[in-house]
C-alpha cells in the first residue's frame, strides 16, 4: 500500500500488489486481485479499471496469493487521506461484526450459525440490506471450497477447516467496506492466519 497515492489508478494498485506477492515468493495471485475505489467498491467483485483513486474515498482491496498450490484470501478497506465520520462509523460496524463472528465460531457450528453471528450485528445497526453476501467460504487448493458460511448453509465446521470471515456492507454511489481474514477452525474456536493490520 506504500504505492497508494492520489491519482494512482485501480489497475496500477493491482499491478503493485501482484508484483509484491511474487517478490515475496508467491507463485502468483490465487484469483484476479480486486480494487474498487469509491463507488466501484459497492460491487463486491469489481474488476479494476483505469479510474484514479481519490482522496477520502473508501478503497476495497481483495487479494490473495497462491503458494505451493494453496490459496490465500484477504480483504482490507482503506482510505487515502483522512477517513470521514461516515467511513469510520461504517468501518467500525463491519469490524465489530467480524469480531463477533471470530469470537463465536466453534467446531460443530453450521455455516448459517457462523453467518448469523456477524449478520445480527449489522442488522441491529439497520444495515442488513447492505450485507448481501455470505460471511465466508472454505479456502484450500481452490479459492472457494466447502464449507460455506452463509445464511442457508448447513455445512458443519470441523477442526482443520480453513475459512474466510468477510462481512461487508455496500452502498450504491458511495462504495463499500469489507474486512476479510483467513482462519483455521481448531478444537476450541478459530485461529486467525492473516496478519495484515486492520
């Protein structure tokens, strides 16, 4: 993110991120890196464009490396410059929802129960309609594997499952906020594998 400056385009940031992955030993990206700045961030899987990133707007960055055949997945939402009060409010809501899920997830829990731990926080804040995807998914040799952590999932979490925890909220014309970490289910809960600052 050191390359993020006013006028940097979404595509330029993707190039820097993917180059850094390779420089650090990755085989390459696990999936096409997504960068959605400002209103583009309202689409969870936005393909980067030549749009310059502006000061003060949210930038959703969805990335993951592939190493020795295995995938990783991480999303961070950042702001170039000072975040607005509205950004802080929405960011803290998503962060609280993610932490609620991290605290709640245990082996034997279904995907729908894991999803509800985060979704209940967002719905209580009146933003339920803005969270329109599942909480997460399994990751391994493929970027999307079982188990599914979503509203209708009966998949049961077991020790050893590697899953994403990625609540997000999205607003047309404004952008989005998603915070995603990779975690492994243990005998007593989960351990976060990601170490990028939030």
